[in-house]
């Protein structure tokens, strides 16, 4: 494998890893928003005043 081929391989690996991380961050962000929306829909008390109350 030439140096140029090796550099191309590392570049492809790096780009694949970064894209995967970006996808994971987007999935986590989307899931957090969905969970927050569900919490808001339930009408549960928000903030410290609601903590510990049933």
C-alpha cells in the first residue's frame, strides 16, 4: 500500500466515524425533544415546586 493509499484509507475511516457520530448526536437530540414533549403533554408539574409531590 502506498503512502497516498494509506492516507486515503485513514481519510475514509475518519469521515465515516465523524458521520456516525453526527448521526448519533442527531438521534439523541431528537429523542430528548420527543421525551420532553411527552413530559409536557402529561401536564405534570414542572420545576422544584413539583418535586416529590404525587
